[in-house]
C-alpha cells in the first residue's frame, strides 16, 4: 500500500476558505455602497394635480393649466414639462419639452432656449397666457399654484373643424417630470 503525503492540512484549508469569504464580502460591500451613493434623492410626492385644456374656437386659445392640488412643493428649476400632441393628421404626433425653468423672468413666456423639440408647438410672445413660474414668484410649484402655457394652433389644432386651420389633433398629453430623480410627478391626457 502506498502512502500519499499531502502538504496542506485541514487547518490551512479552513484558513484559506475564511480568507476567500472575507475577500468576497469586501468586494460585495464596496459594490453595494457604490450603488447606494449613486441613488438620487427621492422624488417629491405631488399627491394630486388637476389639469384643464380649453381648445376654444379662436386662434388665441388652446390654453393648458396644470394646478398643484396637494403634496410636496417642487422647485421649478427641478421640473420639465413634456407636451405631446397627436391626431389623425400626417404631421402629428409632435412633441416639445419646456426646459431650464423658470422661463422668461420678466414675461413668464418661454424663450426658444426654454423649448426642446418642436419649438413652434408652444405659443410665445406678448399676450400669450404662459406662466412657467408661480404666482407668488417663489419659483416653487406648491399646492394652489398653476403652470400655464398655450399650444400653437399652427402645429396642433384641437379646434372644431370649421375653425381649424392647422394639423388636426385629438389628444394632448402633458407630463411633468422631476429632473433630479427622473420621476413623473404629474401626467394629464386631454381629448377635447
């Protein structure tokens, strides 16, 4: 019978296994703490919003109002408003994003640099009922505050057929996104 000499005892085997487990635990904890530090702040809890869209008959209508009804206040600098119009017309759907808010500190009207996408979807200029900051000039969208803007009839016309002179649109989706967390804090769909 042949005797085999082994150079590794069971004690050394246990020590090596403990070392491997310790190294694996260190790698997992470093990875886990690295992921935790990448997690953004939680989104504000905007408990309720109400939306109103008035298609009207005149070319100066198609006003959108999104009112914050309850929940956390949101800094206007931390939101983007996505407007998407769709319909049977071949020129639709079309989309614009209101960015870099608050827009137009003196007028409240978004400038071209405040609109990403189809810039002509949002009416701009004097006399337009756009207000992207809040009524109390705090630049915080709080309960009772309303964001207002007008959809241009030349890009998406929601009016009755006899008044329509732009692309026929039948659905307007307005989504408000909290940019810090990427969370949707309000989504309204209108079918006038």
